[in-house]
C-alpha cells in the first residue's frame, strides 16, 4: 500500500471522530467558530497528509507521526502539572506575565496576568470568542493558507489557544510567557491549539512561546498561529520548541505586516522526534522590516525541519533571515527558505543565510534557499554553508592550552552567538545558551 493510501486511511479515522468531538463542544457548537470548523472539515476530507512526493515535504517523511491514532484531549482525563514544572521550564530573572495551556486548553490556575494597558487583552481564544466575537471574527482565518491536512486538522478540531489584542498605541510593559504543555500518562494525546494575535497601529509586545511536554506517552502537537501587525507596530515573537524526544510537533505561523511594522521571529528548536516549523510573512505595505532568526539543534535521531516564506508584496521593505543548525549523532535538519519579490516591490532589500555545523559523520542537512524576483530594482542575496567545526580555529585554541571539549564548546558558542544575541530580552540570552549546551551534553561556555 502506498504512503498516500495509508495516510488517507488515517485521515479518515480522524474525520470519523468529528461527530463525537462535536457532541462534547457544549456551548462552543453555537459560535461562529464552529461554522468555520465545519467548513474546515470539508477541506480536511479533500486534502491529504503530505508525503515525500510533495515538493514542500520531500525531505520530511511524516509517516512516523501517522502510525498512531492520537486522541483529542476531550476524550482523556485532565493532565496535571504543578508550579515547579512551569518554573523549571520558564525563562527567569525578569518580570513577565504568564498564560498556560495544557493539551491546548487554557489553564487559569497556572496563569498569572498583571495589570494591562487600557483596552489590551490577554486571554484564551475560547474566552475571546465569547467576550469579543466581532473582533475575533474580523481577523481569524484572514490570511491563513489551508494547503495541507495538518492545517485543516487544526482548523477542524482546535477549541482554544492564545488570544492577544493590543489597541492602537498600547505596549505590553512586560514580556508575556506562553506555555503550551502537551502530553498524558493516560494515552497518546493530540494537542491542537490555535492562537490569534492582533497588534493595532503603534502597539508593541514581546511574546515568549514555550512548547514543552509531560507524561510518559508519545503525543502530537499540531499548532497554528495567526499574527496581524498594524502600521508602525513592533512585535517580537520568540518560540522555544523543547518537546519531549518521543513527541511530534507541527507548527504553522501566518504573519500579516502593515506599513512601518517591525516583526522579529525567533525559533529555537531543541526537542521532538520530528518537528516542522512553517512561518510566513506578507509585507503588504511600505517601510516594513521582517527578521527571522533560528537555531535548530539535533541529537540522537531527531528530525528538525524549518520552512520560511517572505512575501515582498510592496516596495521599500527589507527582510533578514539567519538560521543556524547544530546537528550531532544521527540527527537530520531541513531548511527551505523562500523569498518572493513581486513586480511592485521595487527597492526591496532581502537577505537570507543558512549555516549548519555537523558534529557527527552520521548527521545530515538538506538546505534549499530560494529567491523569486519579479522586480528589477532590488538587493537580494541568499546562501547556505555546511561543514564541520573550523579546524584551523580549533587547533589555534588548542595550541593555547585549552582542553579539547572546551575548545569545541568555544567554537559552538561563537557559531550560535549572533542568533542568541539578537534576542531583545537580555536575561534570556544566557539561559538560551545554557539550554543549548545542556541539550548537546557539552561543556558550557
């Protein structure tokens, strides 16, 4: 049986669960979001889970995550976590607000949100649909591209997630730490959060989004985020994917950027057996800046895939992408970065770089930077490098009496430093550096 036929059988199993799922929605079945769910179910039936025959997925075989029938959290008992678990997975030494979701469902007992600027909202999406229905209706799904079964699955079965609304000119004084905790001791759970972030003109915020795992069983996090940034707003979105090694993680993030906006997306991918992060931005006005930074770290047999797409739709904008990989053991990385410069997007300045260090002869990377340029007055460049640690630098450091393991750590630190240093929350930098070396099981520098 072909992979397509196998995947269709699994998809049919998920589709067949919709009636049971619908019966457990209670009041949610009466909201406009449920109409969206039913429309998405139709698309889910039509679309397929991608195979390696699909160009955008040719290096990532999703068969391992489709071997099991993951259960929606509504069918399982409550996963219990405590304050120590949250703290141990937090970034600390600075003031922040906190909101927690367990298996995609808001956890008020673990969330701590202080006083917010006038009109600003930090809540669950479920609550926002009840309290701000017209606002949610205006933005949700507006720029989401439904092109594979994972996206359609999220839109069909998600019931909750993060909601952030920043009115015109308002700024979050403290970073917001968001926790998506997934897993269960009871069964293999499907965690399926959907998030909506709306930043109006002149607003600003820093969001730290942590994906972490608990429980003894394998689980699957299928997450979708929509970010709408108004004119002259400034948003930092820092994602840490530190799922358990027996888990799976699929993430789609869609960003719309308006005039004068600055959007920074940081991706630190350390966990999961198989993970895929898709992030796309539409630069739909002038004088916009889009910055993507990423570090992916693979050990054992991890598979870590990043796909980025920057759509320069209007003139006088700039984008900058820097992704760096550190792969050890038998891990495999994938990077595909696409930049589109449309005919009207004159005076575009776009830069993309992907560099990967292979610490093991058995580690692999597939990298594919892409430029599609349909304007003639632009400055665009891209590049990719793959190699071992710099041997000349290594021998130079060793010649100064530095031990072997420390010399290697110094080179790894130097390689990752420019991405970590780009994070605009100073106390996080040392903690990110610590996590990196902890995951690599190497001496920290």
